[in-house]
C-alpha cells in the first residue's frame, strides 16, 4: 500500500493517453484537434510549477534549519521541474505551430517562460560553481526563493497585464469559458494529477539515487 500513488500515476497516465486521443473534443476554430494538447502541455507546466514550489519550500526550510537533506530535496525537485519545463516548452511550441503558424511568437508568456527556464538553469550553474556544501546550500536556497518569485512574475502576472495570445491572458478568455466541455474535463483533471504524480515519482527516484551516491562515497 506504500506505493499506491505510483500505481495511481500509471493508471491515470494510461487513461490520459487513451482518453486524450480518443475522447471527442470541441472543434473550435483554429484549434480543432490540436486542442488535445491541453492534456499534455498544460499539466506539464502545472507539474513544473508544483515542483518549483516544493523546492522553494525546502529551500526556506534549509535556511532555517541548515539541513543538507532539505537542500538535496530542493535541487532534485528543481532538476525534475526543469525537465517538465522543457517538455512543456516543446509541446507548447508544437501547439503554437499548428494554431498560430509559427514555432515561437513574440508573446509575453512565451518569452517569460523562456526567461524562467534560463533562471533555473542558472541555478544549476550556481550550484556547480560552489564547493563548500553549507555555503552552496545557503546561497542556492536564497537564489531558489527569488527564482520562484520571478517565475510568478514572468508567467503569472505580466501576461495578465499586457496582450497575450494565451487563453486566460491579455483579455483572452480561458478554456473554461468557451471550450473545456464536460468530455474534456473528464480527461484534463485526471491528466493534471497524473503528470504531477509522475513528476514526484521522478524526483523521488533522483533523491534516492543522490543518497546512494553519498553513501557509496563516504
């Protein structure tokens, strides 16, 4: 029963893949069948944000406790979060090609997403440049907290303050308002849970590997 959430992740992922491609979707102008990407692109970004949030919480805990275990959890959550950020960017770029006619546009949310990914990649570079464990943990924790604040600004606040092609931003209606019908909800919400559980599973595996490496080297 310890691993029930892993079994749930597998079942929901299979459900997402099957339902995502087979269940009927609204045929909206421009979107058409590409709207099925909603089951992949959006949950991947949700997973990324969720992991970065958890990582920030562990960074805050590290600053208060000095625990290297909290620092280890923070970095592994960021590592997996970056993977999901890249996947979200790729699926978003494919969607943009089919709906907007270009792989990338000068859209505030797209540019903000790219900047956010660069900020977190710089976090990895920063960690690699510091040798002392305690110093690396403290400096990385401070950087990680500011990185999450910038994430909120770049992909949450700024797109809502200016024109953006993304649904729910810049005056555009969100999916709930015009095409996320009951059929899509049957797949979308389980898909969000599925991708988040998969992301947590991957982070858990990376954390276990990191602990094993430390034990072997000591």
